[in-house]
């Protein structure tokens, strides 16, 4: 069977670097990684709900799950509702033909009747077809202000995970992992300097690593604090 791409409607695509291999799972989030990596197996829990603050890694994990599904010759769809929620929910039609559906930023459509009804029916069709669904939002399902009682009930099914924020040592470990995947050696003192001087969110720090990767390759320089200052204008 040829690999089926994890392709999105409306021109939205998966980030190439959003994979399980470059996601740092803290001890608190380790069980979540196990559930996600097993979700497409016949004996696994088909519905997972993830919630956490911005920058907690929700979008990375949902896209990573889609990449993993594609690698296994499964069909997957990633729907970031922060980008797509202003459209009618037509992209939810026939999604039970897919193997995995990953719905991100659920909070953006909660309270909108047409979207809530479409999500409720999509949930039922996926469940009846035995397909996998993972949903992410900024709060727990019981804290969402869902207008449709049946949808509110469905969102509490399956397994719910709270994505815990990383402490500073874990953030450093996550940065070092991202750097290592890129073939970069990130000394601890340089990593801490980047964390201290750079943006707070881990995703933005990883974008800084991309800039440093290109700059270090061009200059054929190792990562040092003086080089980081120069390359990032800090």
C-alpha cells in the first residue's frame, strides 16, 4: 500500500518538525505519549481529549499523531479550528472514512450551534465506524461552555489528559532534544541563555533554534553565547 499523505483541506498543512521524535515528554505527560502512539491499534482507546495552556504542546502532539498515522499508511486529518473555525463545518462530512481525525483549538467553535451539531454527529459516525479521534482545547471538557448537552456528554467519553507545563529544567531538555534532532550541539549554558533572553513559549524558542541552525551552518560556527547574541541580535 502506498503512503497516504496527512493532507489538510483549505491549504493548511502539517509542520514537518511536529513529530513524536522531537517532542519532549515530561514524566507527567509520559502516559499521554503512550496512549497517542497506540491509538490506531485495535485494542486502544479510540477517543482522547487533551487540554492545556497555550504553548503546552497540544498542536505539536496532534500533528505528530497525524504524521505517525501517515507513516503507518493510515489516513489522517488535522483540523486547527483557530484557522478553520470561521468556515462552515463542511470539512467534517464523511470523516469516518479516515483512520484518525485530530481536532485542535476546539474552544474556537464552542457555543456555535452549527458547529456543535456537526461535531456531535461526526463524533457518533467516527465511533460507529471504529475510527480514532483526538481533540485538543485550552480547558477540560467539563469547563467548556458547550450549548448542546449531547456534545458536552460525548466530550467526557474516552480518556482526558491535562498537558502539564514544563519547568525550566524540562524546557532546557526539550530545547536540547530539538537541537539534537537538527544535528546541533546545544551546551547547557547556551540553552539557558536562549531561555532567559528569548520568548517564553517553547514553540517560539524552537523557531529561534531554526534561525541559529541556519546561521551556524552558514558561518560554520558552534553554538556559543557570543554567536547566539550576534545571530539573533540579542
